[in-house]
C-alpha cells in the first residue's frame, strides 16, 4: 500500500490526513493551535511551539499505526500571507507573523502606496499593498526589530517553515507569493526595486516555485526527528485555500471555492490574469491557471462572537438588520484595517436573537458582494464549491444560498489536509489521474426566499462602502 500525507497548519488547528493511492483517507488528526496577540493589532503564532510541535505529533500518530516506509510523499499547507523569520538552521528568531488581520504595518502600507502609487503597484505586483502583504511587514521588522532582522537568514512562508526543516531548502510557492504581493509580474521574482529601495538583502527572501513541484527530500536529521524516512519527497505546497480547492477538485479555470473557516476565503480560477482592486491576483496551483482571490476578516470567528447574542433561529424573511462584520478591520474588497463593525437598521421590534441571526446573514451578504465584484472581471461558475468547518452547518449553507442567490455544493468532512495529500500524490500521478471521489454530492439551491434578500444585498454593500471609506470614523 502506498501512503501520501497532507498537513495543514491553520490559526485554530493543525489538520492532517493520511491517504492511500485510491484516495481513501486512512487516518486523520486534528490538533489545537493558538494565536498570540502581544499588542493591539498584532497577531502571531509560536511557530516552534505550535506548528513544529504539532507536526511532530502528527507524525507520531500516523506512524504508530502505519508503516512509515510506505510513505511516498508529503505536502504541507498553511495560512496565507503569513511568514516566519528563521536562522540558517530554520529555527525561528521571532514568532510567525500572520496575514491581513495583523495590522502592525498599517502606517507603512499607507506610506508605501503613496510613494509608489497604486497604478505602478498594480502593474508590477498585481495590487496596492495592504496589511496582507508580506514586504511591508518585513520592512516593519527591519525598522522596529533590527535585532530580529539581523538574525534572520530567511523569511519563509508558514508552510516552508516546516518543509525547509524537512529538506533544508527555503522556497516560497508561487500562489502564496503572488497573493502576498512578493513577486514582480515582469520577472516572476522578488521585486528588486523594492528590496534595493529599502536595503532588504535579496538573499533573505527565498525564490518561488510552482506549488505542485517537489521541493526536495527529507534529510537524515529530519528523518531522525520526525520518523519520516530519509529521502521521502516533499512537495512545494501552497497556502490553505489552494489546498482546499484541490481537496474539492476546484483548480481548473471556471471553478470556484469558498472556504468557511475562522475567516472566509474565496478563490475563482481563470484562464488569464485579471487585476481587481481589493483582490489577490496571480497564478493558481497550476502554472497555466490564474486566480482571483479574496479573504475576509469575518467567518467562524465572527459567528463565535455573535453567539453571545443568542442562538441562530430559522426565519422566512430577512431580519432587516445589517451587521457590518468588520470586528477586526475590513479585508477584501476594501482593505481597510481600521474599519469597525456595526449594527444598523435596529428597531424596538427586534430581539437579541434577531441580532444573532443578522450576524449569520452578514456572511451571506459579504460573500454575495465579493462574488459580484469577481464576476465583474471574469465569469463565475453556476455552482460554488464550499468547504471548511462551517460548510457542515446545513442551516447556514441554506441561508448563504438564499442570500447570495447561488447554488452551493458543500463538501462535508473535507479540509485542506486532504488537498495536500492529493498534491503529494502528484509526485507520482498526473493530475488527470488523481482518484477524486466520484460521489455525487447534493446541491443546495436558492429557494423563493432568495428574492426577499436581493434589495438587502445592495444595501449591505452600500453601507460597507460608506463605513470603510477613509476618515469615516
């Protein structure tokens, strides 16, 4: 039996899957993760104490029940737009700095966008800088933590923190690097003009390579530490939304996936590049496929906050309440880290349970707004594939379908680690021969309630545009 291993390191958990050559998941592991917020607006992860520790625990779990010598390849994914400063042995010299919810670079982002101009940045990097961008945060470390910068040999992606420890090879993957605005569109390499302007040593930023190619093989020292056989191939991999897309086989042009996790991520695959303000562009998993990507600050974290207001209740009509879910700033499409949340439209007839339902509704309105903007640039498919923990909540998926007016195909019990296992399988098997499930999954189609939500979608977008406008609050 051949085994393939996928590991996804998220903000709330590490998930792993062990798969055989038929595509059957033989074992799964889920371990809790934790986020550190040392200052307001700062979000970090102890990469050594959480991600590497969890990776070792995954290996011990899998190889206590399965023969490690049967492992043919492995792949790792992680949260997009996050990175770890490491020394020459790939040991952290600072906590991992997370994606757009980390706002430490906010003032630098404004200064850099003003210095270079948004038109130039869109032409060279695909978009203007935001708090999701890695280069402003590296510059922040250089200015604010010079000791950390001096001790850093490589700024590696969160997933490469693991894979470099396994192989000794520092490398960004192309989808993650594009999404974090780290690749110059004219050279497909780190933007030399930016590095030279700010005195950032080019060698500190590893080159990027396609996600589906091998990175290297497990070294002897890593084999001794993990139990993975020396010489096992390790794939480049990509950030979690790309792995989620592979898990549901939504990686070719004309497909789209929405991942309902701690935050909401959406990816539309296209056959040509498209630049859209407030969205991430660049190559997807396959070098010939492009994508338009979006990520929000809302999702499961927002619903957890809303549960204090009351339990979700079914209703035939919209609440008429608009909850603006920017509790941690706004990401796509407004990229305003200073934006705040709000309830609008409240009357004395509303109850706390109505407010709780409005929090749920906000996920549908936000997704509808993002799809509408994506559709202005490229055709959007008739069916949206959905994954992530919240896709297993039928009443939420029904509500999302009605609010967006879109047909959803939820993939229960599927996560990024299974997509990673499929990418690992590509070390031996071409994509068109991968054993994706042939099971027909039920579709959730919008019903007559969809018409009731149409006017509310437009109002929600108008309110978001107003509340995220610079200087509004």
